[in-house]
C-alpha cells in the first residue's frame, strides 16, 4: 500500500483539507436543508405532516445507523475508496430525491442519501486524521467543526432561497453538483490509504476500551445538551418572551454564527495548549452556559438568552475540537475509520436523545402536552427545569473528565517509578 507522508508544509495539504471540508459540509447540509420544504412537500403530495416528516427522519436514521459500518468498511478496504463510494451514493440519492414521483420514493431516496452522508461524515474525519500532522490536528478538527456548523446553518437559508424559484425539487438538485465537485476533488487530491488487514480477534465491542469510553460518553451528553437549545429555544423565545417568528429565527442564528467563527480558533488553541486543557475549559464553559440558560433569560430577556448562548457555544466548539483530537490522536491507522464512526454515532445518538428525552422533560416541566397553549410562566418553568438538568449533565461530564485526568496522571507516575 502507498503511505501518505504527513507534512504541514506540503503545498497540496491545504487543498486536501478543503476537499475534506467540502465532504463534511455536504453531510451537514443534507441534515438541515429539507426541513424548510416540509410544508411544500405536504402540499405537493397531499400528505399529512406526520408522513412528510419521514423525509427528515429517514436521513437522520440512516446517518446514525450506518456510521459504524462506514468506518469499518473504510478500515477494511481503504478510507479513500470507501469515501468515494459514499459520495457516489450521496450524489445518486440526491438526484433521485429531486426526481421523486411520490412521497415514499422520496423517503427511500432520502434514506439512501443518509447512508451516503454516513460515509462522508465518518471518513472525512478519519482521512483528516490520516493526512494532517500531529502539530496541526486540532486545527483540522476545528475546521471540520466549522464546516459542520456552516452546513447546518446554511441549509435552511439556502432552501429558503431555492424554494420559491425552483420548488422543492431544487433543494435536492443543488446537492448533486456539489457532490460531483467533492467527488472530483477527492479523486484528484486525496491520498490512497490502501486496504488494511483486519485486526485479528477484534470485535466492535473490544474497541470500546477504557481510553475511548469517556470521550464517547461525554460526546453523547454534550450533543444532547446542544440539541436541547434548538428544541427549547424557539418555545421560550416565542411563547415566554413573545417574539415574532422572524425575530426568533434571528436570535436562534446567534449560536450557529458563533460556531462558524469559533471552530478554527478552537482547533488552534488545542494545538497550542493541548487537548486535555482545552477539553476542561470547554466543559467548564458548557456548565456555566447551561446554568445561565436556566436563569438569565427569564430575568434579562433576549439579552440574557444571547449572553448565555455566547458562553455555551464557544464551550461546545472548544470541547468538540479537543475531544475529537484526543480520541483520535493515538488510534492506530487500521482503526481510525471505526473510531471516527463511534464518535459520529455517539454525537448522533446524543442529538436524538436531546430532541426526544430533553424535549419530553421540557413538556413535563411546562405541565401540559399542548405547549402552544401554555402560559409564559409555565414555559419559563419548563425551560428552567430542562437547563438545570442539562447543567447537571455537564457537571457530570466535567467530573468524568477530572477522574480520567487524575487516572492518567497516576498511571504516568506509576510508570515513571
């Protein structure tokens, strides 16, 4: 097999990172671009919203289920080869979505698009670890975090521009040329990683060793908390503070904008200060941000909500860059695809848990099933309860980080003696 030599001074390295960034952007764009078209789809197919929502759920389900398979196939048959296969699946599925004649064909095509996205999301991270030197790994992970946030934030905006002009088919058709561009760049620029022999006697569960489990568990909790802000935020801003929908949307963009601006600087800080220190700072900011969300918006209104998000979101970007770097730093090359898949799985599972479990907790705190009819005081009460529980989750994560840090120090001390 051909071995790619990492070099931060390599003239092509910037193009390689750009190609992988575009791949990651495609996966996150597919996650959010269809949401804004749900009313149009319901009208076009004369279907109830409960059926049309499957267009979004099918993508997320496939993305969550197939990340591990994508990682293991990448380890077995080569990261580049499987990434190219994933881009082809994504492009073909996007075209199928644009040409769908009925709702169920569209749902199946979206599921296949999610399968392709699982390869894109997982193998872009694994290949980034493969091609970037140790000194710049944090920056590379920060770049992936930035483009992921950009894709998620860009989806509704791009969909909103295309929908009146092209109809709902345009929001899927626009992903086809982007995928073909990513395919061309990947073919031209990405290194061949070659086939790798399967590690003998190593099952998936044997890879969930003590060194990986803390990072994966905390990744799950942090993702759940971040999804909670997206679920609870619109209800609080609209029903408790009485903001109009346009203003709610504007306030809700604060977090994604901070994520876009903060990803690469967070990665640079990881390279300069080390992943362990930055991870601790990120978790501390997440603890403070969730605590502020529990109390500050009720007393300070929109300004309090924005201030809390301005603390929470940088904490998330610092955590994400540091945790991804730390988990992948010492992983053997033949396992990087699978470990990247595990990171993606823990994050996606956390997003699902945040949307369902924390959403249910919010409804419980409000005290009624029909939240739209709840009083402002009830909405505030539910918000406070939800984010206090989120604070407890982040305190638990910080404690787990401290325990892991102390064990690592004791282990190094015993080796030294």
